[in-house]
C-alpha cells in the first residue's frame, strides 16, 4: 500500500466503528479537497447533513453486518494489486471510499420503518478502481438481506459478455460456499444463480443483455446496469425502474466509466446528479459516488500530469492502482493524441466527443453560458435577424433558425435561435431507436410535433410568423428551394423575403467557419438549447482548400445521428454574413 495513502488514512484505520470509519473518510475528503473532485466533496457534505436529518435513522447493526459479510464472505476472483501480487481468493477488504458507500446504502432508513432510504445508486469511477467487483458484492449482499421477500437480481449490460463480468464474480464466490440450496446455471442459454432456503426465503440472480423484449417482463428488487455509457437514451433505464415496482426495498445500480457519447443517457444522468448534489434538485432516494477530473466550463481538465487531477478520478490510488502507473498513462496521452480520448474516458472519467466529431460541445456550452438573454429580451434588441430552414427530411427531424449579430459595446455577439419540428406519428419509435430525446425537447420548448405522418410546412411558417410577432425583425430567410417549394410559396405569402441557398459545401463553409470562430472566442449564444448541442455533437467535417469545409452527419447517410438544427443555423448565418459583408469579403471576418 502506498505510504502517502497510509498517512492520509491513519484515522480511518484507527476508527473503532464502521460509522466512525465513514466519518474518517469524510474528514479526509474535506481535509484534502485539492485531491477530490467537486462531486465527491458535495457527497460527503450531504452525508453529514443526512446524519443530522430526523427524517432518517442510521442502523449501525445492519452496517456492521454488511461490512462483516463482504470482508469475511467475499474474495477477489482475479487480478493483482499495485505491487503485482495476486489477489485471487484473498478477502475483499473494503477501501475507505467503499466503506463510505456501504454505510450510506445499508445504513439509512426512513425513521420508524424497515424501508431503506436509497433506491438508486450511480457509481461512476475510472477503470481499475474495483467498481464492478464491489457492486457485485453489494448486489449479492442485498440478496442475502432480502431473501425473505424472494429477492431477484438482474445484471444488465450492452452485451451478455459485459454482464458476465459481475455475474462471474458472484458465481465464483457462491461456488466457494458449497451451499446445497444454491443451484447455478451457466451455459449458452442462461446465466443464473438460484437459492432456495425454504421458510427463510430465496434469491435469484441472472445476467442479461439489455434486450428490450426481455427486460419488459422482468420483476426484481435489485438491478445492476453495467457500462451505462453505451446507452444512447433512457428507455432501458426506464424499463428497469418499472421492473422493481413490486418491492419497497429495491435498488437500481448504474455503474460505469465515462464514454464518447456526450449527449447519451449517462452524460445526462450525470448532469442530473450534479444538480442533486448542489441541492438544485431534491432527490433523497438517489445515492451518488462520482470520481472524475474537474472540468472548466469548456471541458478543460487542466494539467492531467498533476497527481491531484489523477487522484480525483481514481479513489483506489495507492491500493489497486499506483500513481506511477497513472502518470505513465497521462504522459502517453500527452505524447500520443490517438490515445488521448481513451485516457480521458477511462482514466480521468470525463466524457469526450467521438473521435470523428468535429466540434467539442463543451466549447459551445462555455460560450453559451456567458450570456443569458431571454427570448423576449432578444426581440427588443436593435438588430436585424436572418432566417434559415433545413427541409430535406420532412418525415424526420426538420429545423428552422434565426441568426442575429449584436454589438454589446465591446464585441459582436452572434445569437442563434433554433427550433425543431417532427411528426408525432414517428416520434416514439425514433426516440427509442435512435436515442433522440424528442419529447424532452418538446417539453423544453425546442420542438413542435405535428399530428401527421410528415412535418407540416404550416408549423414552420407559423414559427417564423410567431417570432416576427414577438418583435424579431426578420430581414430574409435562406433555404434550398428544391427541398421545399411549397414552404417557399407559403413564406412568401406570409411576406417573408426568401433567398435560395443551394446546399453546396463551398457556399455553406462561410457560415460554418463563422460559427466556429465565434464559439472559440465565446461570442456565440444559442439560448442554452440542448437540442442544438445534440446536433453540434453529431457534426463530422472534412477540411478543404481555401479554408473551406465540407460537413455531414457523424455516421453518414443512413445513420441515426442528426445535425438539422446546426444546418439551419448555418443557412441563417450565411444570410447574416451576406448583410454584414455587403461590398466586402465575408472571409475577412476570420482574419
């Protein structure tokens, strides 16, 4: 064990009770805040508040049983420690962060009841920190504690192979018990463990791939969703929540490292958890243990060769992973860009965009967060607005945009207002199959749904009319007429000046580059639209000569990604540039 680690955890080792050990861990986090990420600091502060909250009781007897069970009945299945010594068949001795987690999950009850406080847990750590084996041990413990209720546990992952990581750990330990009442099935058709203790109850554990057709019929009290970063949407999460409705003492584990889907389920779940920890949202049934590098508003993690940055994402440093090995990974990532995203995801536990994506959404978010105008305030600004419409897929996502440039006294701020349109008939299937949060966008006001098989041109025209009625002075609207002659006619009838904009890459490059330039200089505002951020994250671009760029969807023609809102903003930006650049070279704006 690392000597530095030993020094920091002297109080933990000397604590005489399990609650005392949890408090010692809290003291360590608060005393060495430079080594801990914001989410972990907020989590221990929450724990201190919970101890004083009369709504909850802490059952130390259950905590003592839980710790004793794990440390005396569970052993490691494989691997070695930071000194390259095998840990197979050695007891799973809880690390301080794991001890803290056990005290939280098993200790808190609603006062005067047998109902556990926490019903869901997000455990998000870098790799090599023991999250899978630890979670598997906890899942098995739940089965023992809740056997009298006929406990059922499902381990779900993107593939059966991934689900078997936790299942095989449980199987390895259960086999060591030589318990005749436990039966194991582990073949190509089924991976399950069944225990029948007669009058004392039973439990059942099964590993599954997250096939929706199978998940819908399950009924259990414990579910483990492993490597959740692969999930593009929350449908499977919602299905698993429903499967546990028959149990009061249920637990849904979501465990993962970060990934390269910054608009997926896990990334959005992380944002929600951060709001809970900051007390912006109340969710007392959710436990969170999140270890990651802290990031600036534009996603920068700072000097990742710094030991403190590495410690923030790796709570098992000094035990299962050495700081020396972490520094070596960091140095390789610095010198080899091809390994950098993997390092950020798996060692620093932060989300990155796909390697093929052109934009970093964090840069857009950082720029957008500099401003906070409302729609009503924007309508009163003394500027001309220019529109754009992407009408190429009327049976799918369609987009409109307004673009304006406002001089705030120091600089020109580009403002982009976007709106999406989608046929309600296809919305549910599209949201589930392609992972597009259409209904969330609708509730947030970023999307209008039509009650028809295709998007209604009238809805798009009405949006532009509504914006004009709000006070937006719309000078012109750009579109490719070959994709919407009917829309063109209706817009002209509504007295909008329409400009034909063929979808040629060299013509669209000006708008693309302008947006890129403004974002990097934090002079671009899009009203905090999640829908716009989603589309930005799906842009793939190829650099051409003369600073031109050809862009498309990340997954190409026929793929499920969407960039329509970004496309509409480019159309609108081109019109704004045409006005700004009358009698001048538009590209001079980038000099």
